[in-house]
């Protein structure tokens, strides 16, 4: 019998790890119970939709991630 894959590890495996970026620091919208936004650029998580490109251009998190990706691509 084959063991089912761990559901918590689903997004940490390729191709999902490279496709979706959902580990950015976020904060709850004031006065809202289920709405969250990026801690740095204040874009709603539903607008970001797991894509790094959907953060604002000057977002500190986006800039850092882009630098990390370019560094790892250069190795």
C-alpha cells in the first residue's frame, strides 16, 4: 500500500515551491477579521495571490526575494 503524501509539505515541493510565494510577513487589516496584507507594501493577500510580482515594486520583501533568486541563479 502506498503512503499518501504529507499535505503540509505539498507547497514545499517542486514545482509549487517556485511557483507560489506565500511565506511573506503579513498583518491583519485593522477592524477586519479575515483580511490580511503584506507587512511591507500593504497589498491584500488576496490581491497578491501567491505571486511575488503582485507585491508593489518598492516592497522590501519583494526586493529581498528577487535578490535571493538572482543570487541562487548565479551559482
